[in-house]
C-alpha cells in the first residue's frame, strides 16, 4: 500500500516541529514512561520502581514529556502524580507498534540510525 503526499488529510505545515514531536517518542525510557502511564496516574517513585531507572533520569524524562505536553502533572500533598495529557498519543503508539512489529528484526539491525536507537 502506498501513500501519496496528496492523500494526507492535512499538510505538514511545520516539519521541524513534527520531527521534534517524534524525537520525544524516540527515546526508549520516555516510551516506557508513557506506556507505564497508560490507564493510570503514577508518581516519580512508582515510575522509578517500575522501570528500574535512577530517579534523576526519570525526572529528566518526565520534564521533557511535560514540556512537550505528552504528560501533565498535579501536586497532591507531598507527591506529584503524572498522567497522559492527550489520549490520542495512545492511538499513535498503537499504530506505530502495529507498523513496526513485522519489521522489528530489520529495524534493530538498521545502521542508518545511531546505536543509541536500539
């Protein structure tokens, strides 16, 4: 199945912004954070325990996700909880997963994207 540029519902008006949008999702830790927030809010401590990453790394990735409006936060007493800010992100990730799945081995061996991608 091929897609022609003329069949896009909306023209890409700012390719740089769209490229940055996908770069946010291009980090495995950020993807895991988004996945962990699917269906329920979580604190930084819960994410640290779930992902097994240092608190500073999780906090830095959450700051990126908040800045780019993938997640939002709310202070509750001494804790801050995070949640997905726009449920459409989940649809995007589901579509991306379905597109990538048949090509996972091929994508993992790609040498045109840096090794940090894997």
